[in-house]
C-alpha cells in the first residue's frame, strides 16, 4: 500500500517544480529528512508533515489526498508561511502560493520601533510596498522614505533595504516581489 504522505510530497513538489533541497530549506528541515519523508516506508511525525504542508501552502488534507487538479486553490491563513523578526515587532505572512516562484506576496505588520532588514532579491527583481495603515519607513540603499497609508513605493529588489515603523501606531501593508526569470 502506498504511503499517502510520501506520495503527496512527491506529487506537490513536482507540481511546484521544487527540488528536495529547495523544499527542505522552505520547511526548515534537513534535506535528508525530506528525502526520508518521500520514502514509501517512512512514518514522519505530524509536526514534520505540518512543516512541509505549510511550506507548500496546502493543508495536510491536500497533502495526503490525491485529488484531481482543480482551477482554484484556497489556502487557509493558518497554513500560510509566517516569518517573525525584530523581537516579534515585524511579521510577514507569505500569502502567495508556493507555485508562484517568481512572484511573492507578503502581508506585513510592523509594530512601533520596528526595524527589519529586507531580503535582497536577484538582480532584475522589483519590489513594491503598499501601505494600508499607519506610516512605514523604508530605507533603500541608505536613503529613508516615509510611506503613508494609501501610498505605494516601488524599487529594485536587489538593493539593500529595510522596513521600519518610526511612528507610535502599528503599520500594515502588502509587499510584492517580482523576480524576472
């Protein structure tokens, strides 16, 4: 009898065109652990299965159920990859599906006194930040820009950049990164 976890991981990894190394890094587990999970005789812990499912942007049910492809994928907020920085003052939730390798959409929250370095992206990439609430401070290549609610800033994604909140109220915004192939 086939192992639904191993079959699901292999199927979704192939569907998203990810290597074992790439998926393991996204799930923050060793590549050898992921390789073992793809073995038909594996019996991984539920916490490992959850890490892989979250990294793929799917529920555990979607991971272990071999359903035919559909035209719409719904991902619950609890299954989205979340990153925290600056002692919890910065939170970024990856809202774009993992299959969109060249497009990352992140829902960002910044508490007062937040300062978090952005991840530099490959040359030719573009990043934009739409401020929804509050006033964000972005530092791009050493120059500061204030982005008020309703405004957008657009810049080359490979430049060194930081996200911050120098105000007294929380900041909420959406960051979009497009990486040319």
